[in-house]
C-alpha cells in the first residue's frame, strides 16, 4: 500500500499546511490512530486559518470544538487542506482530480482532491 503512505504527494496543492509531526490524541480512544485533516477555514491551534485569503489569517487560541473532539477520541491531525477562497468559487488553487486543466472549487476541495487521487492510486495499484 505504498499509495497510502505517499498520499500527500498526490496533490501537493491540496495541502495548505502539513504538520511535520501529527497532533495526536490518546492511544486508546475509539478513533486511536485515525488520521484527519481540516479545511483551512477551521481553527486548529498553531495553524492560522486563512480561508485561502492570507489577509484573513489570525492565530486561533484553541482548536475548534470538532477538532478537539476528534483529538480527544484518539485521532491524529495531519494538517490543513486548501479550499477555494472563502469556499465560494473566487480562486481555485487545486486542480481537478479528473482533468488538471480545470480547477476544483468549493469548501472541501483539498480533501476531495486528496481522496479522489488516493482512490485512483489504490485502484491502479496491485494489491
């Protein structure tokens, strides 16, 4: 499953920030070891959200409630994924997983591009 290990290489534009070490929760929680990323419009302490607009950046004092609940359940935060500016089609930085001549758009573009390219890699790889 080398495709899974190289997931971040599939669509580098999909990542706005990739942590050198994931933020981890307890090793015994119900989501122990599950990896996740958050959109760049969700607060994660230590990573400034921008909503794909650098002028919008600020330093969050704490994780958003959803991020904290995932961490408390044992999940590991890998970083932040890109999105179309303010999630409304103003600036597409991530290419479509189907045709790189087009851009993806919307609030989940970074994670969607990663997922689509990962599925393509997994289905093309011998098991």
